[in-house]
C-alpha cells in the first residue's frame, strides 16, 4: 500500500484548513486530485471519530448556537435544472454550538434547516455537556421544537434580530441593515447579559475564511455532500485542537480542559494511520522479507 510522505500529507491537510481549493493543493503538492480526495476522506472519518470520543463532559457556562449556509453540487433552486444531480444535492446547513469562554465547538451537525435536523443537533449537544448551561440561539423556530424534544435542561433564550425592510441595498449581495434585536427568554432564568450570538456569528466568518468550500461566488463549492462533511470534520478538529486562539493564548480544547497540549497536523496524520493500518504482508513476499531480516 503506497502512502504519501508524512510531510506531504501534513502540508495537504494544512492547506485544506487554510482556505485552499483541492485543485490548487493538487498543483502545489504534486499529488493527484484523487490522492487529495482520498486523504480528505480518511482525515474526515478519523477526525469525526476523534471529536466524538474526546469532546465529552464539557464544563461550559454559556453556549451559543447558529447555522451557516452552503450548498452541495448546486443551489437548491437550481437542483431541478442540474444534470445528474447527486443525492443530497442542494442547500446544506451546518449547525454549530460554541462555548463562549473557551471558543470550543462543542457540537456540529450537517443537514437541512428543519426541526428534524435541529432535534438531532440538540440531542448531540446535550450529550456532550457536563452541567446546566445558558443556551442562546437566533430566532429560528426549529430550536424551540428541538429543545423541547430532547428535554434540554438549560436556561434558554432567543435573540430575534430586526432588519430594515426599506433599506436601499448598496449592491446585489449587501445584507439588509440591522436596526435592533429583541431578547426573549424561552426556558429557565437566562441572564440577559449573556443573551447574544456574537461568538457563533464570528465563528461562522472564521469557517468561511478557512474553508474554500464556503467561499461565495466561486466554483470551489462541494460537489459531494459526503466530502463536505469530511471537510467539516477535519476543520473542527483543527479549530478545536490545533489552532491557537490569539485572545486566549491556547487552543480551545486546552482552555476547555480536554487536552494539555497543542496538537499538530502530524497528530491528525497519526489518527489517520491508526484508523487505516498498513495490511500485513502475505504469501511469498512475507517469507522473503523474513529471510531478508534474518540475513
């Protein structure tokens, strides 16, 4: 089984988490696009398993949730016109929950924006927390159903933002002007001072800056839903365990007490190798290697 040198694999993974497209990575590193794709898949599977095992019993005080939009193969409105559209093509929403103290991405889930996805997301978030928290979301109504469905023991609040309807757009992609926000207590006794989604929204910006798949107005969007999920799994492990937060002076996982050192991308390569061991040599080749060792 042939494998790229560790240094090359580290470089590819770093570029995947640094905003480079897969085609550009292939050109710079000299590896084929299939090799880069295979490494992404292996890294995604290994990182998803590592996150699921390690990010547990998180002691948090305040958690903010939000969703970030992207798409796979084609935007939802264009799927019916696309040729040979794959399954799960269309709009893709990534739900994230961030601890406001450590900036740790406690939970993430990929799907649509329905209440069914929200329930799965909230169930996973609940299972990873060690204590009662204050939970703040935006005004998306699916959160109300999800929190009740999983019996989330938290002080819950919503931040409903108000946008101007008569705002003259400066350009086609300009966002409407925000003119206010309403803080609404949903359950328990949430602290009004902690009702905001600023950390979650800032993390969404970091995601768009760090992954080429989220860059608007390019052709670097995900062509397969599965690869989109693999890229997110790799990125969130990088964000939590490898990326030193400038304000905190440590990684989010270190601040949250999940690990005592800064992980390097070579550690991610080791996770991949542990999940995909090299098959043992069989047959005549095995005997030959044994003879060579004895000699």
